[in-house]
C-alpha cells in the first residue's frame, strides 16, 4: 500500500483505489501531489492481480486543479516550474490511457481545471449530483493542460469546446452527463460505492477481454492525445511567461492568503 502524504493507494479484491488526499486544499495539484499521483498510477498498473483502478478525492472536492499558491511560491521561475509540473502530470494522463485495466473516476464537489482533465483521462466517470465543473484556465490567463482541450473537442466538437474553455466555463454534472462527458450522476455520498461496484464487476470479467476492449476503444485517440498534450504544455508555458499570468497568479494568492477563498485552482 502506498501511503504518500498526499496520495494514498489501497488494494482489495482486484481493485486498486488511488485517493488524492489534500482535502484542506480541495486536493489541488501541487508538485508533490502530482509526483505522488504519477507513482501511485505506476504502482497500481504494475501490481499483480489488479483488474481495475478507482481514482477518487478525499473530502468535499475530487480535485481543484493546479495549485495556484504553489505557482505563486515559484513566481521567480514560473515557466520552468510549470513545465516540470506539466511533464509529471502528462505522464500520469498517458499512463491512465495506456493502462491495460479500466480506470473509473469518482468525482464530487467543485472539479476545476486539471481536475476535469484528470477525470476525463479515465475510462469511466461517475459524479455526484452536486458536482460542478469549472474549466478555470481563462480566468487565470492560462491555457489548458492534462488533455482537457483534447477531450472536450473530441467529444463535443470544436465550437462547444472553445465555448466551455472561455465564455461558459462552468457546467453541472447533469449537463456533463447529457453531453456524454461522464457516465453517470449519483446521489451525494454514493459515488464512491458505485465506482467500487463498477470496478468489482469489471475485475470479475475475463481480463483479456476487458484489456482488448479498452485497447480497441482507446487506440484511435492515444497518439492524438500525446500530440495534444505536447501542444498544451507548450501553450501553457508560453502563457506562464507573460506578465499578465504572473499578475493573475499573484492576485489569486493574495485573495487566498487573505482568507477569501481556497478554491479556484487551474
């Protein structure tokens, strides 16, 4: 069992459960958490007997996206710091895509920026009825990462993807389900149990069949995803090098440290 301070992994009945564990920060992705996630995914896919993976977040939120306070703490080297963060994050996204076993995301609360990317990188997504998705990047003056532009464009088309990344960046679990972004909307408090039930059902199936179906449904987009991740990183790093981005990060940090909000991550 992996018991990193920000990412916990448990194994039971053929299911690996990876938990983001920074509830005080809405499971925002600082560098330690991103690295912990990368290691946890690698451990889960390599563990003998694992037939399915559940990815979840502890507390009120699945994942609030990239930790803007961590970015502000590295304001003297923002492009280089963000480049390192994105490299590790994108390694995790591709590991989820390449895993031979299915991955189910159980999400709740405010899911922002990279948190949406992380959920959509999974094969199946279950969300509680009160879940609110916030793309968040435009408000920070940044572009997306983790494949968000890829998943939104692939599933919704270019016009709707652009709209959600800019003008109308907040949508509900019901809307996400209606649009085909997620697989189900579950009553509050039941998403984890439902995700575990789906995982156990998949774990009980013939592993070779499940692996082949995952390959067949994912292979057409995998190379395109990697190429888009490379484009996303380059775009985000360009944004990170601007004075406007630095000002927006500083303004967010000032509000958060003043107690106004601990959310709103990218």
